[in-house]
């Protein structure tokens, strides 16, 4: 990923966090823990997949809705780590040399320059349906059958599905971003986005879009703070429900470069 890759090359947000964390550590006597952004490496793959599942429901663990980590991680991180690793960044904490706490990945941004290259979720999940029995396993079957029923119902009602209209040449690129709770609220998410958008400018992308759950108000506020705008209305999400059973909605957000 060229320049965005330099370890320790903190932007404005990182500097702000360093100052805040330093004073907090001084006040509380806790050990100062640095967090840094760097390019994704192959050794990060299993940690990224774990975080993907642990933050998969609006930042909370998704296991109550989708228990099978392998298929979930394949659907929401597989293409990005395996086919386009040069567009990914991670947040890391800890030491390599073993003197302090061990090195750990605590968040990531997974990017894609050209959304047309990403295989559909049906194509990614199909082998898991066959080989891992997703349609009959308790941890995945309810959401999958409900998804099919929702899609059929939405087609009958002539509602637009969330996956329509995502291929727009004004915003050909996209991103996924997830931080573990310990890494949130410190400017690291903004730093990841800034560095990724710089990278996209460098490769000549016209713009970036993303999908988020509309009910994830924190994420919508975060993306607005980082220059993204709502694009279209929120659309009912196939299969996904809140813990209290209400249907959730997908919101597309865009930013031109
Ligand atoms: C959403 C997420 C990526 C934001 O990253 P972050 O490092 O916590 O956010 P930042 O500290 O860079 O915040 C930047 C700005 O975004 C807005 N923002 C961030 N978190 C917010 C929250 N919980 N509520 C309201 N605004 C928020 C604020 O304007 C903030 O600026 P400020 O600190 O000056 O007030 C991170 O919290 C996260 O991973 N959450 C869980 C997973 C998730 O929801 N991912 C997105 C799915 S599409």
C-alpha cells in the first residue's frame, strides 16, 4: 500500500490520542499502551477474522445471530485479506520483543479499490452451505432461512434490496472498519479512514462507499465526522434483526475523493 504503510506515522488523530493517553496514564498510574496503525500482513489474518466475528453485530459479538466464525469471516473479511491485502490496514498494540504485553491486533480497515471484483455473498457462502451445513446448523440456519423469506417478501412488495445500486462509478471503492472496544474513541478509526482515503486518491479512485447498519448510530456519526454522506434511504436488511426482534436496515454512505 505504499506510503500509508509506515509504522508509527500517526496523523492528526493519533497525535491527539497520544496526548490524551499520556495524561490519562499519568493520572491513573496505568501502564501507557501505544496503539499504532500499520499495513495488514499475512500473519494478521487469524486475528482479523476473530475481530470480524467479535465485532460483527454493530461492534458487539455476532455469535448469538451467526455462530459459525469461519463462514462469517469468509463472508466479511475473506476477499479483503486474501485477494486484496494491499488495501488493508490494522491497528496493533504490544511489543514484538516480549518485554511488554505481547503484540496483538485490535482493529482493522479492510479496503477494496474496485467493488466489481468482490464475489457476491451467495457465492462465498455456498461452499459453507454444502460442506458445513449452514442451512441446518442451529447457529446459522434461522438467519439464513429468514434472509430468504425477507428477500422473497421484499421482491413481492417491490422494495429495493440493499445490494442493488452498489456498483456506482462515482464511488467504486469501499471499506469495512472494526475496532475492539479497547481501541475505540481514541481517534484510531479516523486515522485508518484518512490513510485509506489517501491511498485511494493515490491509486486514482473517484470515491468510496460503505454500508452500515442504520441503527448503528455510533457508526453513522463516525462516518459523517469523516466526511461521508448518507446516500439514499435505509433499506430493510435481509435476515438481520435486533436482539428484540426488529428488522434492521442497511444505510449506504459515500464520499467523493
Ligand atoms: C465506528 C468506529 C470505527 C469508530 O472508530 P473510533 O476510533 O472509535 O472513532 P474516532 O475516535 O476516530 O472518532 C472520530 C469522530 O467520530 C464520531 N464518533 C466516533 N464514535 C462515536 C460515537 N460512539 N458516538 C457518536 N460519535 C462518534 C465523533 O465525531 C468523533 O470525533 P470526536 O472524538 O472529536 O468527538 C469504532 O468505534 C468501531 O469499530 N466500532 C464498532 C464496529 C463498528 O460499528 N464498525 C462500523 C461498522 S460499518
